[in-house]
C-alpha cells in the first residue's frame, strides 16, 4: 500500500488515492478513522451528523463499523476537516 504524500499549500488531494487509502483500512479502520475525524473536529455525533446530511444514528453505526459509509459522507467529512484546518492555519504576514 502506498501512503499519501504531504500536500503543498494550495494543493488538492488526489481523490482516487484517498479512496484507495480508505479502502485499504478495511471496515474497522474506516470506522475508527471516522470517529477520529469527528473527535478532531471536536463535535458530538448529534452536531456533526446534520452537517454530513445523515441522522446521528447513521453516523454512530458508521463509527461502530456496523455499516459502511457512502462516499458522499466521506467527502463531506473530508471537506469539514479541510475547512477546519484552513481556519486554524497560520496566516502569512
């Protein structure tokens, strides 16, 4: 398995590589990654789920590995993480 290379400022991740990396995690790894992403955002399930346009129960089942998330949920979660990182990034000047 190849690992993702660090991105340069302003560079977008390779969507296909991201999906390959997620697929390589397997169901348990993916569930753990979703939970860690939510915790990194500092949001409870009840707050994050509507932002991902899913019910809290659905997000909880994804975090437990009982259901596999649809790609749109992963893309939305990735976008929220990206936006949070950009908001916290040091500003030049």
